């Protein structure tokens, strides 16, 4: 009887091991993942002053769920905390298609196969430092997954602009959520991120 139970226990262990290996293989088949995001601290549309930006909140949840590395896209010159002043700077930068210089670089970018790129929508577009980021690396053959926070505009065709900027990359379906939801409703935010990640296979 003891021998039988031991045999049963060992075969169950073997089956468990098989499942664990399958899981590991699945994770490594997805490749190494980077979550790069731009997010602003200060006076937020319809929220007030924040010490963590809405997009950063979403980026951190994604990083935790997909086990990826986080990278903040940081311009050398940070944006004004005042909402009105930031609008003035941002609309000028968009008008002249500025490429603000960044303060940091991704170490060993080549190691990443999948790059989630996150940003707030500014004037129906991604903030210009996001384009500096996209133009600073070779995205050929990589998978890009956009996500954004906004006050009503959704992705606002930024997924298409990213494709134009990085034509040799593969784009997966992006994610959008209102900044106020990301800021005030963690349960809804987390469940919407989970459903989207499941839909796109992560
Ligand atoms: C300069 C500026 C322009 C904005 N333009 C838009 C816009 O065109 N459409 C929109 O839905 N939200 C717009 N917003 C709101 C932000 O997209 C929203 O508050 C976002 O969640 C901020 O993210 P963050 O905290 O990560 O910076 C704008 C905000 C700023 C500061």
C-alpha cells in the first residue's frame, strides 16, 4: 500500500513538473519584455495635484502582470506642474514636431523582444518625448504594444502613428483608459488591464 501511495505521489510530482516546464516555455516564448512609459507629475486634468502620473500607475500594473522591466521616458527638461503652462509647452512642441532630448537610455535594448509603450494623450497625440524614444532605437522585428491614459480621446490613432514611426515592428492591439479611472479606481483598472492582456495573449 505504502509503495503504491509513493508511486502515485511521484507520478503526480512528474505531472506537476511537466506543467511548470510548459509554463516556463510559454513565458520565454513571449521573449523579454520592456514597459517604457512617459507620465507627468503635477496638476492633472479633472483630478488635482498628483505625485504619481496616471500612465505610470497603468505601466506598473502591466509590468507586474507580465513580469517586465520598467523604463521611464524622461525628457531632460521636465514639463511644468501647472496644467495650463504644460498645455502651452506641449502644444508648441506638437506644432513644431519637437523631439525633446531624453535624460536616460534603455540599457541593452537589443535584449527586449516586446516593448509596451505608454503615454498620456496630449492634443490627440502622444507627447513628443515618446517620439524621441521611438526614434532612438531599432525596433525592427520587435513587438510594440501601445497603451495610454486620456480624458476622453482614447488611443486617438496613436497606434497608427507608432506604426508609421516604427514600420518594421509588429504592433499588437493597444489599451486605453481614462486617467481619472486609473487614478481613482484601482479595481476597475486592474481588471481591464487583465482582460486586455489575456486578449492579446499575455
Ligand atoms: C498638455 C495636455 C494635453 C492633453 N490633451 C488631451 C487630449 O487631447 N485628449 C484627452 O483625452 N486628454 C488630454 N489630456 C489629458 C491627459 O491625457 C490625461 O490627464 C492623462 O491621464 C495624463 O496622464 P499622466 O498622468 O500619465 O501624465 C491632456 C493633458 C495635458 C497635460
